[in-house]
């Protein structure tokens, strides 16, 4: 009998990878419902004439979030390398002052970067700004505008999200609403999880309709993650909810304290305590090395999928506008 593997630890790199896989599946199903075999004339009638442009605008905003998150993953990879330098120095035997100094320098740089990442994150041009009049986009870049705010972007994506009522709830308005909620939640989760530019004031209450059956698991996750986010804000830590980052921050601080009180020769008890922490740091770095590049590739896949889907919907809208133009006699 097949026994499925256990779910990945909550908020781990693998958890976020599973989240993005699920999002891509939902997006493919949604596009099939929206575009395949549809009468394009429906798109020009209420409520779709309002809901579809809103959805396309949300997709544009999500592209900038993908850019910012990609940059954040790149930053975490930099932290991983600093962690590896420290772990390698402290794993040498016998350990001396030179190795401890090298490890302390790498860890101090790591923790300083963690503190500064949310406050001073200058980047270049936004990808959404690269949109031309035909609605096409350049490929995913690593930059967003210096004034760009992840918190404000999520807030903007959350506006005009109202559940369809009455007759509207039986047509295409409901799948569009569901997909919009999923998109906003996934982008919010990425912004909360990975270091991202300007997250001050990131909302923890998204318009997820917890009374509806399909939204209850999402509402539960939002509540759980929102509580974690509030705890980090109270501590003044802006590194992100990603499990590996939180563990790395904790063990790095502990090893810096060890380095500051280091006396040669090292006592046996202290050496054993340090070895456990160094092994944990090395294990965190290994998980990052294995998971961060695939996570980054998935963020790219989400970006390109949304670009393609948006282009397909725009094509349908173009057909509608052409068919509605009266033919001159």
C-alpha cells in the first residue's frame, strides 16, 4: 500500500515550493474554465466586463511581487554562503582564534544584512513598468523600483475583492473571485516568508471568506501565518517567516556570543555545545543549498505563467472588441 510522504515542515522552503506547485495547478485549471470553449461575447457583458480587467490588473501587480521575491531569495542565498563560511571555519580541528575570528566576521555580516534587508533595499526598475501598450512584458528581472513597497502592493491587490452575490454567483464571476483570492494569498505568503522590500505595515487580515468551505483551509493558514508575522514585528525582526531563515538567525546569534567569549584552549563542554550549533548551521545551509534555487525557478515559472495567461485573455478581449465593431456597408 502506498504511503504518501509526510507534509513538509510549516513555512519551510519545501512548504513554499508545495504552495507554488499548488498555485500553478489552480492557475491552469482556472484558465481552462475561463478561456477554453467560451463564448467570447460574455467577456464584454456585466459583471465580466468589470471583473476581468480587475483580474488582469491584479496579475500585473503580482509580477512585481515575483520580482521582489526573486531578489529576496537571492539575498537568502547570500546569507547561506556566509553561513557556510562560518560553519566551515568552526568545523576545523583543532580550533584556534583565527578560525573563530573568520567565523565571527561572516556571522556578523550575516546578521547585519538580516537587520538591514527590510530597511534599505535599493533596486532598479519595476518589471511591470516594462509593460508596453500591447500588454506584453520583458522577462523576469531582479529589480523593483526604489520607492516600491511590498506591503502597499499586497494592499492594492486586495482592493475590490467582493464575493459575487445572487445570480452572479452561478456564473464565471465565482471562479474569477476564487482565483483572485488564491493569487492574493499566495503573493502575501511569499512576501511574508521571504525578505522583501518595504514590508512595514503588511496586512495580516486579507479578505478571505472563511465562511465558504473552499476558503477555510486558506483562512486557517492566513491566521497562523499572521500570528507568526505579528510576533516577528514585535521583536523588530524583518527577516521573513521562512523556517530556515528563522533558525539561521537564532543559531548565528548564539555562535557570535560563543565567539565573543572564546578562550583558548576551549573547554570540552563548550566545544561539545558549539559542535551541536555548528552542525545545525551546516544542516540549515544544506537545506538552503538544495531548495533555494528550485524555489527561485518556481517563482520564475509563476511569473511567466501569469504573463502567458494574461496575454491569452487579452487576445480574447481583442476578439470581442473586433466582433462588436459594426461592419460599414
